[in-house]
C-alpha cells in the first residue's frame, strides 16, 4: 500500500462561481486513480475515477463531445 497523499488542484479556468472540482493527478502512477472532490467541501468525500476513464472524460471535454464518453 502506498502512503502518497493527494496534491489537490483546481483548473486555472475555474472562476470564483463556486461550481468547481479539484483533482489529484499525482496518484495515477501509484494507485491508477484520479481522486475528484468538491472544492467547496475539501474535507468531504472524494470520487476515485480510474485513470483511463478520467483521460477519456478529459479528451471528450476538449473535443467538445462529452456526451459520447
């Protein structure tokens, strides 16, 4: 088991509208997941998304086709 701690960050495109999530991509190599959390509730629950699924999600967003993921 690894003792890596998530290093959370929010996109530079995020404004201060309160609708943001934070991700911790530093755990991909050691755990194979990308933790995601609500930036308004940093001590709340996290969703661990498999790295491949997260990569597909990001690619869909960048391509403007998130509904095809």
